[in-house]
């Protein structure tokens, strides 16, 4: 991968508690509009900057009940005339800010549906896990997690919001949605943990009505099912946490009002169990981006088959792997560390690399830009960990967060927003 030589700038996002060796989940977001870069921050603010100069345009807070603490803004996506954001926090709020002023156009409190904070951990806060806009609607997936003795339980809702914030439909389950994708008249939902009655890792809903049109579940035992989904004109690509593979699926429409079942066109071994030294280890494939040019899968951290602690590294952990439309492996490249999500623009994707917590190597911090068909295009290093990225035809935007590794004690990086021409 080559280092980007394009002009770049950075601006501070305020103060935040440094990340540690292990990941604590998303707490920042970034999006690009025609004239601005929008950052969602750990303190619940949304900040807009001029995309050419990074001069501040506006800052907006949640402007909610002053007796409720604000959550971190963990998702952001442009909508007509505005920017939609989602929180992880006591309200689990979805709201839309005016693109010019930052004023809140409408808001929705998902905690009223998924339930209030169940414990002291931020992982137990209501969480807007994914947002996407299509055909004048905003689609959002919210969830809440709680422990019940030795068991985990989830409550979740997928929403379709009209432009004025009216809820057009909802789809609720007792599973954990991790990502959404929308295309044409379909909305695909990836469900990761399925400890209850809901057992489909992938559900495809009718975008107009919310009616289930297709389902699919990977082979393999366990409550972990699907990690991400990317829709195509004639199907979808998904990552499987059940068997550590990537899949290209054909998704038939419903038959006589019953959801059809997806079928496998091809599958790819991504980070399946492998013996390293005297251990067997694997890595979860967490993200996927698919276009007519091919499919890219991105893997995450190494784990042992027994327990959670290991000194070994799976050879295909923290890797982006590109496949041709027919399923032939085309390329692979390191992404540095754990990626919270992807920034995408057509046949390109940006992968922000956060902690590689088993080796804790600051040299891996940064973001890589890849082409679906040909692989690495550029990389940009950051002092701290890169935790969110957005990409379009003119710019790459990246959120950097400070980090202090437990065995080092030194703070690296700052809480700031970077931009590069792309």
C-alpha cells in the first residue's frame, strides 16, 4: 500500500478519555456532505466543518432533557437537507440536524422501544447500531443488551422514518442487529447475536412496508451469526461469525407471502480455525462491501478456540480480502488493526484501523483506502487510533482518538478530525 501524498488537514474535536488496549465500542462518527465534514463525538455533540478549510460551521448538542446525560454519537449519514445521527446512550436517540444550521429537525428516543439502560456498562446502553438513507427514508437499527444471570438478552427494533420523522414501520426481534444496507426496494439487516427465538442471521425487509421478504442463516452452531451485509442487485454479500467465512448469496423474493430462503452462490474461507504454535485460533470477519466489481471482506481480532486470551495471531486477522464476482480470490492486504466500520464510495472503501490489542503496535494506526477490484490504493497514518472514516469522490475524512496502552502508559494521538483529498 502506498502512502497518500495528497494535502491533508486536521482539527481538534475537544477532549475525550483515551482509548485503552481493548476496544470499548464506537463513540465517534463521521460523514461527508457536498460542502461539509460532519463529526459526531463522544460527548454527544455534532460538529460541522467546511470540507475545504475545516473552518467550524456549527456545533449542535442533543438539546434534549437536561436531566438526562447525553450519549456518544456513534453513527452519521446524510439525508436530504440534513444529517442523521444515532446515539449510544441513555436515550438511544435517532435525530436529524439541519445541514445548514445544525438545528434539530426531529428526534426519536429508541429507548422507549428497546428499553432503558439495564446496568452500569456502556455496552448495556441503548445503541443505534446502524443508519442508512434511501429513497427519501432513513432506516435505523437500535438494540439494547442486558445480562440475565449467565445469559445475554437483546431487545431490538429496525425503523423506517419518513422525512418528517414519522415512523413508517418497525420490525422488532430479540436478537442483536449490527448493520443495515438498503438498495432499491429492500432493506437488509445483519443480526450478530441470536440468543432467543430469532434465529436468522440475515433478514431482508420490504423497504416500503417492512414485511420480511427473505431470510438466511449461516451453517454452524452458536449464537453468533452474521457480522455485516452488503446488498447487490441480485443478492447480497455477508460475513459469517458462525463459521468465519464470507458468502455471496442469491436472495429470492417471497413466495406466496412467505419469506424466501437465501442460497449460497459461493463462499470464501476468511479466517477459519488454524493451528499457530500449539493453539488453534480464528478471527471474525466483521465487514463487507460489495459492488458489481467484486466483494471485499475485512477481518478483525484473533481469538483462541479455548478461552479468550492468546499470544498467537491468526495469519488472516486484520486483513482486507478482495474477491472477483465469480468468487475467485483477487488480492489481500493488512488493515492495521480492528475496524469499527467502513467508509465507502462506489468501488472504493476506507478502512480505519484502531487497536491491534494483542500486539499494540502504534505503527499500525491509520486508515487504508482500497479498490474493490484491485486492492490497496493509499494509506494515511495517525498517531492515535483511527475509529471512523467517510469517503467520497473528493475527500477522505477520518476520526482519530487518543489511546493509552496498558503496558506502555503513554498517550498517543489526540481527539481530532483529519481530511485528505481522495
